[in-house]
């Protein structure tokens, strides 16, 4: 029988031994009705956001090394524990019975007793839900709204890392980069649910059903508003955070005639560039096939030239090149929770090399005295200011201006004051 828990457990089972190298593709709920599909998405979302916190709790309750469990058993425990700790409206007995039944039906009848015992241990570990959890309190299982389950035993006795869902290597880098106090603030912010923030082209008004953001150019979509209908009725809307949206403020006075948007993704900044420079020639590149296909869909309406990999072009230089580079996403952990699992030296070093390859290619198509706008969703110095030094000393560019923004959100914070973290710099060819 196919239901929400079956669909999610099957997916987690395929990812279990791959962690932390898991994807965040949308869950396939095509086999489920509306209510079951919503439940499946909620469970899947909870597991992926809090994987390490959940496995820490499972390890404590089972006295086992969780990643060494058979994948079906580990996946079943993850899916059930996410419901017990993060989804309040589901009765404990329903969660446990469904978990035991799934293990039995999927070829692991000998594990039913183990699964049942571990989950009942977890329910006994829980004491009560309090309104405000404390980072660093070993008895608190933190939740995205700021509340916490009080635990009867010190499950998170070692550090804030597992309590907020960071790997040990990621936490070590976070503390090294920013110090303990700021690292804790970033880590706690990472478990908050980021609001959906939208904006409209300059001169347009936000829809009435959208709550105004403290930055008047943006608005927050309240819970319960149907996104598909909102974007259908208001096609000029862009989903964009103020930090990302304001990065192009640095180029407003450059008056470019030819613009290249590198790594344009689905075209969020490309649309913004067209609004800022209606008469400019704008080209865009995107190496990912899926994102490039989306970019090509909007290109005709925006009068954008999309350059496919391996084909000739562009053949003429540009006086503004925008590089929104692949990065660690350390400024947007709340939106990209999987980034917490890979925020370590090995991955950062690999990203730095990739960023420099992209920037070197971008430099090669810059017009004499042209501009380069470099942006990331990272707050890591190695990806930002260190790259600026490399551009200045090795790519014959001079720095015009730069800005680093730290993320503002935390569990329970006001959505209309939320903004992501990120970095942007404008440089000019010498």
C-alpha cells in the first residue's frame, strides 16, 4: 500500500548510505492524494533539514552507530523520529505502528522489535515542549519556531553542532571563521524556516495579499497563500531575497550597453538586469541543462541571448559581466540545509577553484574599462574577500565597492525583517 510514510521512507532509504551527499530534489508525490502528499512533503522536509539532530537522538536511544544500520531500518527510524519530534499532530502510536509495519512489509521482520524499542525509548526521552529552546543546553531538541522538546537525558552534551544539524567538520570551520558566539547565532538561524520573499519590477506595486517587507521593494508571502495562483495572477513577480535583490544596486550607475549574466540559473537576476537596463544587449550562460531550459523559456520575452555550452559565442566583449557564482551557501543555510553537511575545507577548496575558473573566463570577455560584479550566497572569507584579492592581483581589476551581509533570521523571528546572508563586489578593469 502506498501512503505518505511509504513514499518518504523509500526515498530516505535510497539516500541513507550516501549521506551527506544527498540531493534536495522535490519529492515525487504523484502516487498520493492531496492530504497524503502534503504529509509526505512535511515529513521529507523535516528529515532533510534535521538529519544530524535526528540521528543523534536515534543513536542515543538505540546505543547504536546510526549510519551503520541497514538502510531500510535507519530510514524508517529517521522518518518516524522526525514525526515524533517535529510534527505535533500525529499520535505517537500511529507513528510507531506505521514504522514497525513498514519494516515488516519491506523484508526486515527481524528488525521490528528493534525499531519498536528505539521509537518507544525516544517517546520516553521527551518531557515537554517549551516556548524557547536554548542552544547549548544538552537537554533541548531545538525546533524551527524557537520552541524545543525538553529531554530527560543530556542527548546533545558535546556541542551545539549536532543540536542544530551541523557535521563536526562544518562546525569546526564555522567557529574558525566567525568565532563561537557568531557561529552559534548562524547555527541557530539555520534551523528556522525561511519565509518566501518576493519583489516586483521598479514602478510596480506588490499584490495586496503580500505582507510588506521592511525593505519596501520586497514583500513576504503569508502562509496559506497559494503560490501557483499568486505567480499566475501576477506574472511580473520574482521570488528573491533582499540581499540577493540589492546586489545589483552596485551597477545602477555603470550604464552598460552589453551585459553578460554568467551562471544565470533560472534568470532571476537576468530579469532584474533587463528592468534596470531596458536598452542594453543582454546575454546569459547557464551550464545546468534543467536551469538553462527554464532560462531559454523566458529569454524571448526578455530579449535575452542564451549561450549554450560548446557553441560559438559570445564573440564581442561586454562592458558589464555579472557572476553569481556557485558557492558554499553559508549565507543561506536556512534555505539550503544540506549545505550545513558539506561546509568544510575540502568542499570550500573545490568551490574556490571552480569560482576562479568562472571568474577567469568572465574576465576574458570584459571590455576595456568594463565592470565585473561578483556575488555569492556565502559569508565565508575564502570565497569572498580572498577572491577579491586574487582578482585584483592576478586579473588586473580594481575594487570599486563591496558589501557583506550576515543573515538576520532566527527561529521565531519576524518574517518581514528577514534577509539572507551574502556578498557582492563591483570591480573595474584597469
